[in-house]
C-alpha cells in the first residue's frame, strides 16, 4: 500500500512538472524510474516487472493520450533491468545512476517504438533523449545516495549516544 501511494505521489509530481510555469527541462525527469530500478537492487525475486506494468498503465492514464505504450515501455525497462542487475554486484549510488540511465534509454525508445504504429507524434531527438537520460540518472543517483546515507539508522545511533 505504501509503495502504491509513493507511485501515485510520483505521478502527481510528474504531472506538475509539465505546468507552463515550470522550466521546460523539468518534465524530462522520469520520477517513477526509481521504482523500476530500486526493487531489483534490493530484492532477489523477479516479480517486479508485473508491478512495472501497472506503473506503466497508471503512467498512461495520467500522462499519455492512449493506454498501452507506457505500460509496454515501463515493463520492458523493468524486465531488462531485472535481468541486468543480478550480473552486477555494485549497489552504490553509481549503480543507481547507471541503471537509471539504462532504464531511461530503454523506456523512452520503447515508448517511441510503441507510439509509431498508432500514428501518434513522438518527439524523440538525440538531444531530448540525452537530457532525459542525464536528468533521470541524476535523480536515481540522488535517491541511491540518500538510501546509502541510511539516515534513520544514523539518527537512532545519534539518539542512543545522546541518551547515555
């Protein structure tokens, strides 16, 4: 339930990124990408691509003109990431950046390919893809860095030292 609320919050923030008053580069950050690369980094089971399909359907319902291409793109990115992550033992923020970049490239290109048969316009240029990859990888790296800090454990240790 907590994960569903976090995903809903990320999608709501993603929608606000597209408001006219926001900088034009802000919608390039794919906030839900952390929910695609995070579970395979933490959990060994491979059930996450099914949840990524639901994430993609929610993405379609909120941000896309049709239902389907987002679900395809997010689930393909999740499947590839879930097969690549066990090959790497690194779980540092650098891994979050690398897998965030890989997942973003796969998601954007798959979404573009899924929209072509529908005759819907897609504006994927090398510049827009590079900007999206750079910003989303940075976002994923920030989340990985915050998780690596493990602030709740540090706070409990600080409080325990202070109480002595």
